[in-house]
């Protein structure tokens, strides 16, 4: 499947539009993400991502496989000969990585919520403006309303309210 358009965060559809045709939009979106993943690649030639990660984890855990380094140890092929020394893994990194992991574990995780669409900030600003407006109107009209209620209470003292007044 070839992508004609790149993915963009500005593509705005309603839930009804996304869910029509048996949620076809979600399937197409997942396919586009999947195809972009394979188009980007990792720059490691024919080595899979899983294999690359497994080699790195093994090196971190002090496990070395000489076959992974054959392109360095035997650049001209296996029939050229053996290296005079045996390759040994000297652990110079894992202690530093473990120290960094420990520091990260001690640090509290502070949650941050971000809105990525530009409309979210507009809605937030509109709601904030509406609350300020409501507060201002209530603050200004409250004394006036109290005066009117007191005046009406004085006028209505001693007589029965009509249904309209109620």
C-alpha cells in the first residue's frame, strides 16, 4: 500500500466519520502508520530491530556472541585465519547505566497533560473568558439584585402574593 499523503495532526474528523463503514478509517490509519514505520527504517542494513535490541541487551548483561562481530573480526571471510587474541567483553557501561536507572527510579514522575490540537487552547481560553464574564456580571448585579429584592419585600409586606408575583 503506497501512501499518497503524509500523516498530519491537522486531519480533523468527527467520531461518526471515523466510525462509519465499520471503522474503516482506523484500519487505514493503522496501515499508514505501519507502512511509514517500514519506510523510515533504522539504518542497520538487513539487521532486524529485534536482533539489534537482543544484541544490545546481551552486551549489557555481559554475554558476547562472536558471530555478531564477524564483520569486524574477520573482514575477509572465515578462511583467512583466526585472530591471535580472544575477544572479551570488558564491562565499562552497565554500572553507569544502572546508576542512571537508580536515579530515575528515585525521581518522582510528574504528570503533564498537553493538548496537541490548536482548538483545545481556544476552547480553554473561551471557557476561562466565560467564567470571568460570569463572575463579573454576578459581582456587578448582586448588589442591584439585593436592593430590588429588599424593595419588593417591603412592598409585599402584609399582603398575599398573586400567582404572577410568585
